[in-house]
């Protein structure tokens, strides 16, 4: 008899978002610990990744991988970007490099009625765009945007944000949709990271 248990299961771990001061302090203390010596074989970048991007206080040592989803509650904050030894970069959903499968939803009775799927992309400001929604699909300001099933390892839809603009240019095949993220990325201090791991039930069945 085959197991109906899934092969991979999500495992959620808490992380702290490091402020710019903390990152600079870590870089300074790393440099002073290393002194002159890259002779110790440790490179400062192994501890902290450079750049202005937000850092989280987990890295390779916590089995983090690029593309793991980063959440606050049930809202998607972004994905894990480049992973260092002890810290990682947070790629927020507003970043121009962010892409994720997403779908529209609107209230229906006691629940939600899910609509068309598209691609959520950061636009480099404090908002996102939902692309590739056909002009024939219904879209309204106030609609919610959730993760689509194929994105990430969780089988529950997670909230991206809310439609704040929906325009249909004359003759265009797709809507022009702007989305306000559900999470206030500037105020985040702690986040949850969804790591995927092999299901121990499946492993023990072999």
C-alpha cells in the first residue's frame, strides 16, 4: 500500500530582520575579529552579506535556501535571496526581481471565491503589479491577491495584498493591476521562513 503522506512538508522557522545599524556593527566586529588576517580563512562576507537589502539572522547554518518564502503571519513578505553563512538577504515582494504565482480572490458568502491566476512582480516602489490577467476576467479595486497553489510548499493560500488600481487600457489583452502589500515591509522586526524538508513519515516508510 502506498503512503498518502506528502514527500515534502513545510517547516516554519522564526527569524529576526536585522536593522542597518546591526548589520554595520556585525561587519565591523567581524573585521576586527579577523584583524588583518584573511589568513584565518574566514571571509567577512561569509558572516554578513553586503548591500542595502534587508538581512535576516539565519543562513546556511539554519538550512536556509534562496527562494524559501518569508512570511509575517499569513501574509507573504518576500523570498530568501542570497544566503550567507549566518545571515541571508530578504528579497521583498516589492523588489523588481521578485516573481510569484498569484491569484485574485473576492469575498463570497462566508469564504473567498478565487479567480484568475497571474504573476505578481515587484515594481521597485512600495507596491507590486499583477500581470497576465486576461481582459475578460473580472477585477475590482479591493480584491485580494493570494499565492497560487503551485508557488511555495504550503497548501493554504497566503495573502500577498490588495488591488489598489485596476485599469483596462482600450484594446489591451491584459489588465493593468497595482497591488498594495498586506505586510508593512518597513516595520518588520521578525518574520517566519517556510523551509521545506523531507517528510519523516515518508522516510520511515522506506
